[in-house]
């Protein structure tokens, strides 16, 4: 490949907004390198991309539109029943890419967990953090899933694993028994890599909701009632609902936002004492980047988040509660006592060099 600007298509999965937010620093770094970037998305992912990069061209591409059960025990069975439709969407997006490639002539495609977006005549890259899929059905089932998943990832020219090779924020998910032959660790990707982050801490607790419905609304209901009773603390409550509204009656100790993104979310996270959130991997990368302690509440029945919450709690980086047993007051007190005399860690990466390092890494990868 010659060292000329490339025309690059980037497509995040719509399974939660984390796939989109972790693409933001990649897009910023590619634009910084002088490449032409086009995104493929619809709905909320497209809205975030358009807000963060107003001049970005976005091609409409249907998402996987995963539907979740209200009952945690039925979550995995309901997901399994949707496998035929997911396979149909993968076939659809593969054909879609062939059509748009004939029109746009991209040099590179970067897919975040969209398995149909590979092409024989352009460099095809897939980003993922979950090489090992956890089924919740035992070691043998996980071993079979790893083998099948590796074969899907190896359809691409490169597999970028969004974690460190040695440190590991994701445990076994990105460090299974056998990696794909085309895998390279890219390191964690935080949406806040694009900003200079001051080493300041305020006095509030940040409630940061995300994830699919109806689980997001269920957690909002639980946490809202507990926060309302804890008048000795200040809360910034971010509901994670782009179309949401502020409650008519909001207690004085709670500042409520239906949704925050970009610099507004970065400021809220930078100044918080702790974060109360789901254990989605993109959120964990943000927590690690900003060095914030957390109370993690995994989405019920979602094996990946349940594993990550336990993994982070066991390593001392977080407090972990299941959604049906949240003890917010005890969790906050524990973190406040543990971190009372600990100031935020100073990091040169957090003061502007992270995006430069990502740009350099991308340059090396794209011009191999």
C-alpha cells in the first residue's frame, strides 16, 4: 500500500452505543491523518456520529435490531431465537457492501463487530474485544463458540482486538486459549482520548445509564428511587435516553440529564468521585482512561457484562451488584472510604498524547 490518503468506511454495530463511542477516537485519528472517512449507520449510532463529526458522510445501513427480554432468565433463549435474523442481517450487510463499494470505491473497511462487512478487493478490518464469547452454558459450549467465532473473524484481513496484550481490561474475553491468526491488540479505546482531560475531581456521584430496553428503564427506575433518598450525596444522573425528558419534580441534590455526550459527558466523568453504571466494555474503557472507581451493575442475563463486573470487582477496581440487589448507599460509602485520600492519577496519555499514539499506530497498520 502506498503512503497516500485512503478512503475508509467505518461501521459500528448498533448493539448498544458503546460500539459507536469507541469508534469516535478512531475516526478522529483517521481524519487527523488526512484520510477520507465515511460512516455506515442508522438510528442512534448515526445521531451520535453526526453530532460528533457534523461534516461526516453517513451511509444508511440497517442495524441488527436485537430485542431483549424483560426477564433475565429468558434473555439468552430470546437471543438464540434471533440467530436466524442476525444471520440474515450479516448476509444483507455483505451484499450491501458489495453494492456501495461499486459506487464509492473505498480502500479500507473498518467494521466494529459487523461480521458481513468484508470484501475481496479492499482491506477488510474487524474490531472486537470479545474474541471468547461466553455462552453461560459451560466450558465445552464456550470452546465451540470460540472456534466458530475465530473462523468468522479470520474472514477479515485484520482483526483489531480492543484491549492490551498484557494488562487486559477484559480478562478472558480478549485473551482466550487461542487467538485468531490475524489478531493484533490495538489497546483500549476511550471516547475521551480526543480531549485534554484535566486532573480535577468534584463532589458528585455520576449515574451513567446505557444499554438496551427494557433493561435500561428498569435500572433507571431502581437507581432514581435510591438516589432520591440519599440526600447526603450530590448526583449527576445521566439516563442514557436520547429521546428522554427531565422529570417534573427533581430533588435539589440531583442534576438530571436525559443524555450527555462529547465534552459534556467528559466533564461530568472527569469531575465525579465515582461512577454508577453498567459493566459494558466501552464504559469500562472510559473508566480506566479517566481512572475512576465505579459501582457496576451488569445487564441481567448478559453473560459478558456479568463476567466483566465480577472480573473488575475481583481485581479491586469496582464494587459489583446484581440489578435485583443494589445497595447504593453501602457501595458509595465503601468507595468513598477506600479512595478518601487518593487523588486522580496523572497520566501524560490523558493530557493529549493518546490520540497521537493512536494516529501513529493506525498509520503503521494501514500502510503495511
